[in-house]
């Protein structure tokens, strides 16, 4: 497979990079990334993956666009209110890059559908807004051996790190189990500054692109936190937990289950 003249022109700024070049751009074009969540985090992730030329991008979300989403979910616009988020997102992604294969999943991820959903993808991105989904994505990716990027946001603060099963700590190494309900406020109660998901989501998209290229250092064993109010990043070392219930020496989680109501509990979310 060779790049066409149009593709060489489109991706010229990538091709100029020694870490990318023509071969790297072909890797991106042959790559497959699944974005779970088409909201605040998923918006910049999907847009940048589309612009970068990632050949197949899956996007999963069962929600419809609401007027309150538009303050931060930049892939959607006012005429999209009431439209399925995955369809709205697909339209914008193809408008940026019509060569893409955009696969939509208009559903919430659950213990029954997530393993088949992630099976064909090289890299998974967690852009969800609740603990139930985040633990489920982690467990599914660990069991399936799929690398993924975790991201979370709330108010003015965000966090992200990357999990490669067998190589790095997983989400449960850091957070063994979900917190009690209502301990962390929902985004609708606590709020979120509109630009914050752009920062964290762009970092997550970067991790996916680096993974496909095989370039640079991924956020393995490093929790990257960001405070928009203080305009400060902080890197917190994290270690594999030998007692982790899913990736430890004697795992107790060997199959998936839905632990919580994904519609009512909010993590550091959209």
C-alpha cells in the first residue's frame, strides 16, 4: 500500500516527522481505535484521531445530544440537539476526513457486549463518565489483553494514564473497587469547566497515536493529573499491585459483571 498524492499532501506535517514518516502514516491508516463515550472526552479524541488519519475508528455511546452538552462536547453543534451522539460524531469525523471507516455503536457498554466490541481494535480509549463503565472497560481490556487509555475530568481537574495488560498497572491496581454511591458528586451537580475535556482528551488521543506508531513513551505506571485553576500538571508514580483483583498474582476477577448502574453514578466524567 502506498500513499496517494492527496494523502501525502493531507498528512504532510506528519510525514515530515522522523518518528512518523510515510511508513508511520500508513500504520495510522491501518490502525483501529475504539472510543467509548462521545461526550466531553470523546469529542476531541474522535476529532484528532480522524484528522490524524487513523483508518478505523469505532465510537460507542447510547446518548443523544442535549443543549447542556454543547458547552464542552465540541464535536456536536446546536442543530444536533436530539440526535444520537454517535451519528453526530460520525458526521463531523467524516467531514474532516472522508477516507475513514467510522463504526458506530449506539449502546451503553455492558458485560455482555464489551468483549465482542473491543475484539477487533488495536487500542481502546475510555471517554466515559461513570465508575461502572470505567471498571468494566478496565476489566474487559485486561482480560482481552487490549491496551487502553483511561481519562477522567471533574470541575477544574483531570487525570489520565495508559494501561497495557501484562506491562503496566491497571485501573484496579490504583482503585481496587468503586467508591460508595454519591461519594463523588455527579458532573451535573458539581460542574466542569468546558475546556478541560479538551486537554485530557487530546492527551488520550496522543497516547493512541503513539501506540499505533510505536513511538515515544506511553503513560505506563504514571498517573498524569492536571489542574486548570493552577495551570499545573503533576505526574504521580503508580505501581502494579500484586494483590490486584484482576491483574495481580492471584486474580479473583475472571469474568465480567456489571457492578453499578452506569446511568446514575458519575466518575471524574464528561
